[in-house]
C-alpha cells in the first residue's frame, strides 16, 4: 500500500491544492520554443522527421485532470543523421590536419569569446526555460547560467595562462623542447537533465577551445534551454566544430560510438549507461572517458556536532533542487546519543520548506520533471516502511501529479533499498549508529565514492576520520554539505561515481594531450628553431604570449 501522510500541515495541503488547481490563464506561460533544428557542419537544419512535444513539470487543471503545460517542440533525429553528425566532426578534425585543430590558441579563444557574448544575450530566455522545463527555482536557474558563464571565462583565462607558460623552451641532457597541449580528436558530449546547461557546457567548451571537434547529444529533459544558443554555436565556430542534436540514445549515441571515430566521451549519467556506451567503441582503449556518474553521498553526524548547523547543512545538502543532484546527501548517519534530537529538528525544518512554482519568491520545493518520478519515490518509501522505518515528518509523502513533498525516513537499515540505492530525489534516509567504524565500513564497502560530509567538533575524532575517508571518497566536507565547487577545486570521485576530474584546469587536460617538438642542441637546430620562430612559420613552435 502506498504511504500517504495522515496529518499534513494546513499550509502544505493548501500549497499542494494550489498546484492541483492551476489554470493556464493564471500562469506566465512562456512563448513556445521551436527546437526542430539540429546543427550539422555549421548549419541549422530543420528536421523533417519525428518532432516531440516538450512538456513542463508544471501542470494545469483541465476538467479535473492534471495536464503538463506544453513548452515547445524538439527534434528527434535517426541513426543515419546521427552518423552524418559524427562524420562532420571527424572531417572537420581531419586527423588533426583540420582548420580548427590547427588554429592558433588566440584564434580559438576569440571564437569562444564570441560565443560567450552571444550566449549572455539570451540569459533570461534560458533561465525561464530551466524554470519551466525542469522545475528549478529562479534563483537556482540564474545561478546555473551565471556560474556557466563564469566557468567559460575562467576556462579562457586558464587556456591563455597555459599558452603563456608553454611559450618557453625546456632544456635537458643536451636537448631542447617545446611542450604544449594538443587536441585529442572528436568528442561526444552528453549532459544530464538536472544541470542541462552547466554540465553540458563544462565539458563541451573546454573540449572545443582545446581544438577538438564535437558532437553534442542534448539531455532528455532540459534540452530547450540550449536551443536559444544553437545559432551562436553554428556561427561562432567553424563548420563541423560543434554538431548538436536530440535523439534516443540507443538509436544515436550507440551508432556514433560504433564508428570508432570518437577520441573522447564526456558523459554525465548513470554508471550502467556509461558502461554500455564505452564498450560499443571498437577500440575503447583509444577513447578517453570523462564521466560523472552515480553517487550515494553520506553525512555523518557525530554526538558532539552542533545540531543546528548539521540540520541546516543536511537540509540544503539533501534537498537543494529537490535532491536531484549527484552531489546531494543521500543518506544520513547520526550517532545514537543525538539521533532523536537531530531527527526531530530535521523533520521540523523539512516541513517548513515552502512549496510553490519555480518563479515564486522563497520557494524551495517545486514539481519534478521526470515522468513517473512520484511513483518511483513512493516505491522507495513503501519499501522502507515494509522493513520497519517510518516517515517522521508530517508532510512527508504529500503528492500531486508531478510533486512529492520530501520524506524524512527513519530508521533505515541494510534491508531497505534506501540503504544502497540512489534515490535521486526528495527523500532523506536517516540511520543511527554507535560506532564510527560501522559507518566507515558502510562507505568503504559502497559501490560509490564521491563525497561525504562530517559534522563534529572534536579534532581527535574528526582528524583520524578524515585520514580514513579521503581513501574512500574524493572530497570530505567538514560541517558543510556535499557539493561541487568552487570550480577551481577538483571535482571527481572513485568507484562507480566518476572517471576523470572536472575542475577548470583538469578539464583542459582531460580534452588534450601533451605533445612536443624536441631537438638535439647544436648549431643547425639553433638556427632552424630561431628561424621558425622569427618567421612565424609554425603555430606550435612559437614564443607568443597572450594577454
């Protein structure tokens, strides 16, 4: 039997009833976005095949029935067209001989700056699209756009600094060399629905600015936010450099990989999908992978923790954007001495979160974009209840067509799905523990290894705990939530949670390889290299400094 709350607060009931009774005439529904075009070889081409309606997570009441608001349309290309896109990127790279990989660093920076200039012009349209399609609050939508702009700017600065550092020559053991970073080839970039702009662009733009060509598959939700920038991609970069489409992964991504023409895969999604994708490349050892995958980040609340800080940080860490983040806290372990007090405070804090529509002021909880997500979340909670847990907050499990009020579930144990499975949504599982060693064993034996949050004040406990946890995950957060950023910090993980690192500097390295021109030091080579530099006959061998 599906769990339903028995005594939700009157405010929560009123807010959910409001979501269930919305009328189209009362809503600021944006103008429909026409996503019928894809990018092939520098041109926007209208797809004449299957066109899909894109629907909002926001529903209107039509005759007593909840119906998602239509936001626009998106193309869905077929296998044959997908292969044309990868051919376009492959031809543009031309085994490293193409115009783009041979363009100067200054030229690639200029093209990227031109794109950024055009991107900023459509900020509001992108923000509105994020709010309506995936249910991200205005504040979070604006932050995603602005953070992406900052990331691109910092990437440009980092590429410029890298070029300047590489302008000098190295000498060793009678040899001279100039070492630079060169592109890999064709990159397939696939971003997620929860950060369709940021996590697509934070792999795509570093790949392109380093001289690679790209094929970009738009995410299954959130694709419309990228449509306003497609013209800029087509015009700011040379033909074939950025090719972009929407389509079913099995019909498009798989065949693209099977061509063997990819040198790099940038994918944000599940580890299962990543494993299925990579093996379709006929020579997978030739394809460098940058993967952001599943996670089951834990919070550890020690008995001496400041519980007010712990509650506020767990609240934001687990339920920001409805918990739909790989970095979200997805299970909380609380030492038994303070478990009851912590759970009570957390339940109260969750119940005080404001329900509403993404553009409304102060809203923290919005509708969910994925079809059947509410049913999936109910399944997690029902399984936990069947195995001895309870929903401890009054409003937990209150639902409408696309809305689920967060459930604080306690006490969870190893017999429940919530113990090991990633819920990727607004459920906060809480377990109590006596010995820290038991929590360490849970994290060590987990299939995932991204981050952990530790809440406590005793340096004799926290210090040794850090020493153990850094060998299990890749970021230990002290008295703060699991998160990505600042973007100069390394963002990576172990086990099934990631492959590669995605901070600004690491992304530059991920989509390039160190190459060099070297020579024995003698009169002949002194004259030759000096002449190449003086006559500016090489894009690689030079001592140009960029400002």
